[in-house]
C-alpha cells in the first residue's frame, strides 16, 4: 500500500470510507461495475472483525471465523475470488445445559444441538434429539406449532417473542437463547426477527408453521440441504487479503491510516467532496484514530460510508436532508482466549466442534466461560498444522468470556470441566487474549426501523450509500449481502442527479375528528394503464403509493387497474414508423370519457404539447434515466466482437451507438423488455434499453453497461412517470395525486420537454435532453446526434432557482427554451430532421 499523495487521489470514481468486511465487499462490487474506487481505513489494519494473529506459530482467525451457510453472497464472492469454501468438521456443536425442571439429574450436562435446526429452532419438534434437550413436555409444547394457526407470532418483532409464541419456553431457553447469545453476543429479545432469521416470515406463511419454515429455508422440503456455517479454507482472513488484491488489480486503491473528517457536496461539480487526513492510534485500542498531518480533499461522484457509527454520524452532518444523529444499541464486550495445548485426551473431540453454555435463572453454571470452540477439530487444516508444529496431541482451543480481566488458569479448569479432560497450565503451549469491545451491537427491531429510515434518507441524496454491521445486523453473511447490495446500488445510481430533495412538498392532512380513519369505506379509483408487464408494474407502484397517502390522510382509497389497449399495442410495425403518441392517445381518450379516473404513462412517451382537458397532476420521483446495454457474455459495448449486432428501435439510440461503435450493425427491435433481452446471445450481441424499465422489472442482473450521459444522452423524460387526471377532476382526487409529485423531478422534466417543444422535435428526431437539480441550480444538457455518424452537437446551461415554486417552473421552461436556441444557433437543423415523427431506416441498420 503506497503513500497517499494528492496527485493520486484528488479525484476518484468512488470513495469507500471504512476497510472492514463491509467496505471491502462494497468496493469489490464497485470494481465489478467497472469503477476504480479508493478505499480508506482510519486504522492500521483491514478487515474489522475478520482479523488474524499468530498463536503457537499458527495463523488463526481472531474474530469472525465462519458465515451462515443459508446466504449466497459471501460464498459466491469467496468462490469468485478463487477461495475454496468448506464446512466445519468435528461432529457438530453442543450446548451445556442445567438439568430439566423436575429431572432426577442434579448436574449440568452436554447435549448435541438438534441436527436439523436454524438458530436453535428445530425443524422437527418431535425428533428424539429435540426431546433430549427440551424434555418430553417441552417437545410436546413445541409440537403445537405444527397445528397452530399460521397467524400466531406473525406480528412478533424480536426472536424471543416469535419462538415463545410458536414453540414455548423450553425451546427458547434451552436451544434458541444459547445459540443467539453465542453467535450475536446478545439476548434473543434484542434481535430483530427479519435480520437474524431472514425469510422466516414468508416461509411461515407458505408452510403454516415455524418448524415448516425452518425445513423450507434449510432446503429439506426440496430434498436439499444447506450447511449451518461455512468458512474459507485456511481461515476467513484469507478473504480479506484476496479482496484487497482484487480491488487493486482492478485499478482501485486501498489505504490504511487514512481517515475521513468531513463530507460535503461540491458547489461547482455537484460531486461529493471528502476531507481526508493521515491518522494515528487513539488513546485506547477501541478509540477512534486521531487525525495527524495535512488534509486532502477527494472529489468523487460516489461515496460509500462503511465505517463505525460514530464516524458515520460525523460525516452525515454534511449530507443535506439527513438526520446526522446516529443511535446504535451498545454491544456487549467479549474477551476471547486462544489456547494451544498438548492433551491426547482431546484427540476424540469430546465436545465436537465446540459448545455454548446456556444461561439459567435457577441454576448457576459450574464454569465461567460462555463458549468453548475446539478449533483444530472444527477446521482440519488447523489441526494438521498444530500437529506438524508441536507433535501429536497438540490442539487449538478458543474460550469466550464476558470478563475483561481473564484468568488463564481458571479457563483451563473450565475446559477440563466441559471436556472431561484434565488440563493444567503445564499443558499450555501458547496463549493469546483478544478483547472485542462492544463490536457486536444487538440489532433490535427498533434498530432495523431506524436503519431503514436512515438508508432511505441517504439514498435520496444520490451517489451515496451507507452500510456496515450497525446497518445490516451482525453476522458476516448479513454484512456482506448488505454491503454488496449497497455497492451495486451506488454504482448504478444516476450520479448526475445529486441532491434531489423536492422543491415543493405537499403536507398530509390530518383526519377529521369523530370518525376513525380505519372505519371509513375506501373510495375506489380506476387507474388506466397499458397492459404490458412494465406498464402494470409501474402503475401498481403508483397505486400502492396513492393508497398509502390516502391511509395517512384518513381518506382511504383502493386503486383498481384498468387495462387499456393502445394503438402501439395493436400495430406491430416498427415504432420508428408509427409517429408520436401511439401509447398515449387511447389512454387519454379513456380518461376523457370516464373509463378511468387517472392514467399513468412513461413520461418519455407523452407528446410535449399540452392537450385540452387533461393535465399532468404528478411526476413521481424519477428512476435512473440512463440507457443501458444488456450484452452477451456480460460484455460492455467496447468489448463486443467486430461488427456487433446491437438491437434498438430508437433513432436516438441508434445514432449514438454509431458514434461509439462505427462498425455496429443496428437491428430493429420492439416488444416488452423480457422479450428483447431474450434475443441477446441468440441473434443479437446486445440490446439497448432504458435502465428504469429493466430495474423496475427486477432484471438488473442483465445489465452489462450503464451509459453515462456524456456518452449516450437519454430521451427527454426517460425514467420518469406521469400521472394524468382530467382538468375537472374533483378536488379530493386532485390533492391525492398531487401528493405524489416530486418537485425536483418535475422541474427537470419541464426543462427537458421545453427543449423538445422549442426545437419542434418529433418522436423520431435523434435528440436527447437531461436535467438535474443540484444545490438549488437546475442543470441541463441537450444534444442532437446526426444520422451520418459525425460528432454529436451538445450544449449545456444552468439556472439558479428561487424558493417560489411558480417562478421555479417558469425558470425551468426558460432554461429549456434558451438551450434549444443555442442548439439551433449551432445549426443542428442541418444535421438532422428535427420535426421527424417517423423514419424508414435506423442509422447503421442491417437491411434485408
């Protein structure tokens, strides 16, 4: 890792703040999207809780050593990085429990965890290994879950409440509590159900029971099996090393002893600016590092905050519209002792791979440790290396305790009690003590809600993401999945959009006194929509938003979708030959004639001239407006073979593709998005479509390249929706729909459509326009792509907006008109037929 210099980091594709597993996973995901991130870590090491150290000459995981097997993100990442993924050995885990109430036994005993369980919850409450732990009566109570109404426990937010409601106290106290406390260092009352048991609610709805849900998630109902835990062969720390290597090999940079001090929006560029500085250790190991030396400002359009909650709160103070007060439930301190011992009695693995010590309110445990792991039994490579270094009988153990003042002699006594093997200090080859101070905060239901709200607020700002264990819940699988998803979202974020807080906000009305909102009958509204899958998805999204607004205002509504077949759905000839408004006219006619109360359109399909009797009442928050390539074999446009066959039905896209790849052969295409994507790899090398449509359909994995607006300028209104109502619609309907309006999106759309209107641009004119509201300024770029393959003519302008919404709308219109005049003065009318509403052939088209 090289020295930090202003020359190398003044600008970056993306900046990742925090070098734990979350930050590294997010940065790696950015590189997979073609970006070259800079990752900084204030401490002198990477990996966070995944850390290694030497004990008795062995390199051992001192923190996280495995991850949940039911997830796919961590395993897939490790395997893609060339690391073998393995299951633990040693005969499974045990639980050390007090005697059952009423039992003749008087002493604590060791029991295997049920073979088929999830976080201690059994898939078969009647199995003998379950009854052996929870007793006959406990098993009988747990089996009631199988016949219980599926609604029981549905509203439980924490793990303890759910298990208690479905299976009773014995399963909770003797199976689930030891498992949750051992893995998450927190009680099940403090752990959110959806985080610790992802997918459990949906599986319960499908199977009707908690036991059935565990069976389904574990794969038992499909004849499959997922392992409870997995690790990287050789140690989880190898994953950290391999991530760093992969990030740097992709052109990224990784820097330790470098901290972020301040985050703010650049006034001119609109990009994020982060003040960073070298750091040194704080006064204690748990303290935040201290900045030293001169600061440097890094400008990046994308920033991912993956650091501690304290540091994140400081940085979030520079993000507009975000409450920078970060509240995280405190985590319990954990002390771990790593012991390398020589004891032939451990060769038989008397506690399997390890054990957890249950807590009890009625019986005091005969040991002080909370958990014991027989690491050399659990991970064979560690056992083999221990024997190679120290001879037969060498073993590696790990004990976990709550004390910060460990006594190794007492620990050796505890190990003797738990294993039945007499051990003393004379059997100790080497030891190492590690303190983790509150590094695993509980993820309560309240934390989950708080995290979701914070992420939502941050995401609205554009180009910034927030991740880490305090956002996802503890556990490597949860952290990696959240971090990778954050990396994908930030990489795909339309970074041109920066700071899209609405200019105008419509306050929700409080329900009138007297009648309860819940008791009022819902008003039925008919929403007109095309019948394509994308149109239905978009309209359903609008319908849900309107129903939520109605419920908030105490005026409930129920939206019914009315399918309207348009001319564009009937006429299957190429779109470029059909003229404008083919997907709009019939919907507007239905609105006028009272067949529906409102209609939803893709805004780019709307003709720019107003129509009598109808108005756009709302432009909801805009999706990504960019064009994307879905290429064969995951390739970008530049990586496709010579003379690639690129499918599009758009003159604008075809003209710009020919500028990027003059050897391309354009193939005309139409049909819904899945139909278009199905042709990739069949008769075409790639399809160019709108990012918004692909993402709304949940098909983002098909995207192989996002086209930055500087390379391919999108259509005016692309990515946005329009909700139209009649001019004479009743005021209650009008207010409901207007509440959906996003001020920033509407102003951007108005500027773009003003360009098209002033140019007199027809639907087949190769014209693009894109606007964004950035720190009170509306920025607009528009251009015309000539059909002969010569350079595109681009112009841009900006205007500062005031606080008056009416004045802002007029300014947006004026901005568009002025920029259109700039294009006309540049002679764009000589390179393209701006008024064209239909064309015979696409530029570069393969002709029969």
